[in-house]
């Protein structure tokens, strides 16, 4: 009995000390650099926000993968639609063209749906295809913006989609078409649409959903089952679905506020791991958001959150590795290359708390650890890269194949960039 009591006492003494009364509990996020998840493909993109005055040197570090632009090129891109498409593709992104911004998508006011001139609509589609020139085969064509709002009953949109698909393929045999970007998405709504496509022998090369609130966890809470949408790629082979997109994320006009560094990290984590999508666009609601989704000033000066985009996008070409312990309020994304390891961490926790990054790797070398802090202060003031503070108040413990980096006080809306080099 005495021996047993000694063992119990020893175990208790070896445990991490509990948080003091009133102090938030410490959190551990684990990263396993040996569990590879494939190449890093940043979910950076924008709804509108492109301007001639923004130099490529400002945008290229963000490695945008998608740009969804309907009428927003007008007055901003002097070379017009073809110039906007050319610039976006030069930046390495796909261009999604919102057709309903440029041509009609239903009868004129006062007219009945039954009176809609389908022959004239198909002619307008073909004319738009002609105007895009050679880019018609690379553009992603989206017939209607948020059809669950504009087309009631939704079967009217189904009918229009069929005519749009027919006209697109007659004008350009390789034209790619995007299905409905529902404003209020759900698994069942997309399933019903795809059943219509299957019954009518229509393709849907891309699926998309919209969500315009701050909270990345809201679709999960609302039980929209967006992560389950990946099942459609196998269930509907004849529709030739290539990718799933989130075409709008971020707050709407009645929910003001600037995107914070910590929240941006959590959104990127959700877009990669919880929903997940191949490409995504930051919503653009005009005013300050009208400039690359509000991450730069009207003059193109970077706000703090711009650097979260940049550091996240800079991992392109590396290998994404598994991380665990993430939540709706604290998350990290990790990647590796031959001689470099990176972690981007963000928090929206209301209370500051200690965070430990527990890193695992076979034959863990002696890494040089550097940490930078994208602050949660002065969010409305530009911040250049050279002014991002180096964070020194951390400790490192290494034991065999495990390395622990202890951050003593991670605050709400902060983001941390951790780099390990040999």
C-alpha cells in the first residue's frame, strides 16, 4: 500500500500544474510533420476588389486562386472585361464570371415568367462568350448570383441553368459552368439541383456556396452539412464536378467591422479542413471592403490582416501536414519543405490564454525557432512587413521526437507565424 501511494504521489507531481483560480486553462495544439496531407493550396481569392492602380507586386504574394467578378470590373479596369480576365489569369487565379451581372436572367419587370424569351437569352449568352474571346474556354461561367433569392420557385432557376448550359456549349465546346451559389446553402438544396441536372443530362463543373457572416463555424451550427458536399463528386459522375468553392466569406453590410488577423487564420483552417473547398473568395461589400476585401487601404497599403493572407499564401508549394486540437476559436495550419517548417496560428478566444504547440517529427533535429506576432492593435492603420514585431516571449522544450513551443499569452484576434529552420 505504501508503494502504491508513492506511485500515485509521483504521478500527481509529474502532471502539468493546473491553472490558478480565475486563470484560463492552457491549450495544446499538436502538429505531426510526418503526417502529410498533400501540397499546400491557399484558399485565397476575392469577390471584386481588383483595380488598375493595384500593382501586381501587391497582389501576387497572396497567391490568389479565384477571382469572382461580374460587373465590378467597370470603372476599375480600363481594358474592360477581357483585360480583367487577362490580369486575373496572369496572377494565377481562375476567373469566375457572374453572367447575371451583365445579361438578364428573367423576364422584365411586370412580365410573367412564362413570357421570358429563351431564344433572346441564349443569344445574349453566346454574345457574352464571343466578347470574352479565347478566354471563353478558361473562364468559369456562373449563370445567376444567389438564385435562391432571385428565382422563386427555384425550379425557374433550374430551367434557366439548362438554357445557359446549352448556349455556352454551343458557343464554346469547352466552356465550364458553375452551379448555384446559394445564399442560404444546404446539402439538400444542392442534391435537388444535381438530381435535376442528372435527369436532364446537364453538367455542373463547379459547385459553390455563399456565406457572408463573420463566424466560420456558423454553417456547422446551422447544420448545412457543407463538408458532406464532397460526396457529390462521386455520386454524380455524369455532371463532371471538378471542385467545390466558397464564393463569399466574411461579414455583410449590416455587420460592420474589419477582418482581424486571428479570425482570418481560423477561416482558412475551416475552408481547408471543415467544409472543405478547393478555392474561396473573401466577400466584398463596398466602401472599405472594396479594396481586396478590405485587407488594404484605398492606396494599396497593407493592413495587419494582409500579412496573414501573405504568410498563409507563401506556404504554396510546401506540404500541408496534420494538426489537431483546433477549435472554432483557436486554430493553426502547418506545412513543411525540405529544410523549413511553418505554423500559422490564430485566436478569437475572448480571454488570453497560454498555448503550447506540440510538434512531432521522426529524428527531430535541433531547429532554430523564430516567431512573429501579427498584432490585434491598430487594425485600421497600415503595417509593413518590416514593422511586424518579432515575438521573443516564448520557450522551447525538446524531448526526443517532440518539440514544444510555449506561447504564454495568446490574445483575441492575434495571429502568430512560427518558422523552424535547420
